[in-house]
């Protein structure tokens, strides 16, 4: 968990955090705080009006006034109380609740939108990963933005209630000051000292409790694995598919090790014991303060009433107001402290929302060419992933000719996928440049530049939306083009079996009538997506790695026919799948070490390509499959 929450923070920082949180809520719904204030002003007016009315009736009766004289005032005040009570409980409270729900979801959408629009390179950075963990930890012992609503609600109510108690009880308080009764001031002094001591003790125990709640584990790896294990099992990222492997391989004990076992280790149990002691101690001293306040209030009232110099109504008002004044002061202190912590916990979210993009978006419009005459060139490109020590791509230079079919091969981690990510500008090179028709791609408008590429990554994603929306990646689409793309990708037979056709939902996350698709069918949908986009550059980054070599070869060759004369890049670690390409680039340890046709490369007996080809060919021969160079 985040140790920042337990460190001491200057008062000005707390004030800054509170102002920032309140401004965020206000900016989302400008009428919320005025509405809450209005509700609580009425919530305070009603009981104090009832208190004043009770005092008025008692004083009237004691003074011998008749019912005819008292009733008009009683009826009018009662009617006003009834109307105000109905407005707050039946109307405004519900409006405030609706506004809270609306802001909560809008706040969540702000976070999700930030994640969707953030530079891909930033999402993958260690800083952002750590920040997301902090957000999770900071909200682990609260309800996020809902905590803000609840605590501001309490703060506003306590504040107005204190004001109400002072205003209503002010005449009586002035009377106390004028009487100059020594025992009253002695009681107040004792109460003040006693409350200060108890409040200090309560703060000590509450800090002890907070240290448990917001403590950061020293074993960072353990914390991350525990968080993942719980999320995998039952958290927001839960997917019922996760349960298959756990049950088939009896993985209960493995998951239990990183959940229940970690939680109930001796160090944690000791921390839990300290946390319970802190919570109990804080509650105990809080109760003592409240009891002392209430007891002292009634003691003071009794002393003044027995002195015989106060009316019955004044005694009633004093009893109600004095008790509230004492208790509300303590409640206000506690509420401010709690709200300061809530504001502090939201700072990690604000820090996330304020992350600036690091990639230049470009201003140059992309030339729209009907002939798709776009040429890409890599010039001495170096790149390493955020937080990595080694370069994933080193001094890489190459030209992609228009209409060329290029295969990229190499062992895992050789830099193949990195080259594709740089080409699509998911990342920018650390050194060197990538040119489009002789112009650095950084200068082009990023959104326009990305339209040049249709990509099927190895870890492609299908969304639990309609089939057509998965292909078009949009809610608006050309139905005929969607169907043709699915047909070209080999999904036509499966499509004919779907009752709702392209309007069928994939998976069941959003629709109970959604269908499950096999791995091969999912690949065809992903390929249909690339076909539908109709971009001049088409890239396949090992999306068929889970298939057998023959199936992969068929998909690659069929896809090559579909795209026609477009420029295409095929990535695979199976060399037989790429024989049809006129040029093959061989990557090894982040470097381009060979380039040429299959026939040319296989002749270089000392080359990496020949070594890989022979190793794979030997496997096929051992299984009775003849492979020719």
C-alpha cells in the first residue's frame, strides 16, 4: 500500500488537496454543493425550530397563556416544519443522491477516458504502472469519490448544526456569561482540559489504525502478486474463463498461497492486531469525549435551572444547544481530519488524470493518395522499452517498398514486434528516425498517420460487442463491407449459423445471448477487422502462433491473396509460412542481420536464417513431413 498516506503532510498541503477535490466535484456538477447546503440548512432549521417551539410552549404554559393565544403560532410553525421536512426527505435528498451517482460515474469515465487516450508508451511505463497501483491502494479502505460525498455531507451538516446551536443558544450563553457563576466556569475549564487530553489520545490510536490501513508492504513483489491473485480470483478483472485452469489443474493451493496464506502470516496478524487496537482505542476515547460533553451539558443546565434564574423554555433550549455545541465541535474536528485523508487519497487519481502525453502529435496533414504510393524508411533507429536496460532494437535501417510483401523472422525477443510498434507509432525511437515519403512520421498528425495501418497483433483483442462492431471498431459501419470482410477472412460459414448475423454479440459480458467463438474463429474476426479498414499497409504480427504450421501457412497465403497489391509485413517464427514473400528480414537480438529472398538466404550456410530453417525442417522430417528449401 502507499506509504505516502502515513507520512506527515503540512497543513497547507492538506488545504490544497481539499480545495482541489472540492473544485473537481464542483466542476462536474455546479449545483451540487449549493443543493447540499440548502438541504442541511433546512435539516438544521427544522429541529431548532422544534426546539424553540417547545420552549415557547413551555414558557407560555408557565406564564398562564391560553390555548387560543398559543395555537396560531403553534399551527403556523408546525405547518412550516412539515413543508420543510417533506421537501428535504422526499425531494432534495433524492435529487442529491441522483447527482452523486451521476458524478461518480462521470468521474470513473474520466479515468477510463484518460487510459484510452493516453499515449501507449505512457501506459506501458513503470511510472504509470506504479501510479495505478497507488490508486488501487489509496481507494482500498474507502469508497473513492463516494467517500467525498458522504464526508462533505457530514461536514456541511455538522457545520450548520453548530451555527444553529450557537444562534439559538446565544441569548442563554450570554446569560451564563453575565451570571459569573464560578462553578460553571470551573466545569467548562475541566471539560476543556479533559476533552483535549482525550482528543490527543484518540488521535494517537487513530494514527495507529491508519498505519495499519495505509501501510506499504516491504515486499513489493508480494504485494503485487497478492493484488493480482485477488483480482484474478474475484476482483474487477474477474473473468469466468479464469476458473477453467484453476479447476482442471487443482490450482486452489497455488492461488491460496498468494491470497489467504499471505493475509494470515504472523507479521500481518500482528499488524491486524495493532490495527484493531488502534480502532478500539480511538472509538473508546471518542465515546468518552462525547459522554463527557453530554454529561457536562446537563450538569451545567441543572446548576443554572436550580439557581431559579432561568425560565423553563430557556432551560430546554440551553440543554439542546449546549450539548450540540460541544459534540459538534468534536465532530467538526474529526470530520475535517477524515475529509483531509479522503482528499489525500484522491491525489493519486488526480496525478494520473494530469499525466501529459510525451509523444508529439504532429501538425502536418497526411497526403491522401488514391494510388497508395507510400514508402517507409527506417534510418538508424534505436529503441528500448520504458524501464528496460537493454535496447530492443539497435541501429535498425530498412526501406519498405510500395506493394512489397515483407516477412520478418527471428527468435522470440529479437525485435520483430518492436519494429511494428515503432512503425505504427505506438512508441517513438530513442534515436534515429522513421520516414514516410521522406518526411519524419512525427510531423504528421498522429490520428491521420495511424489510418495507414491495419494490424493484427499476436495479442489481438475482441470486444464483447456486436460482431459488426468488432470488425468495424465503430458503432457505424457498412453492413455489406463487414460481411465481405468476414467472408474473405474465412468466417462466412460460421456467420451463416448465427441467427442475428453480424448483429450477434461476441461473448456474454453485455448480452446473455452472446456467442462464444473458438480461437481460430476469433483470429478470422481479427483478420476481417484488418481487411475492413482497407489501409495501404497491412501487418500480421504472429496472430496465428497458437495454430499448427499448416493452418498458419494457409491463413498467411490466403490473407496475401485478400490484400492484393497492398504493402504487407508478415511476422512469424515459422519460416515455412513466409516463403511466398519476395523479401525476408532476419532479426536477432534487436538487430537486422540478414535480408533477402528465401532462396537467397537458405544458400548462406553460415547465416542465422539457414540455421533456423534447418532446425525447423529437422522437426518436420522427424515427424515424416518432407520439407524442401
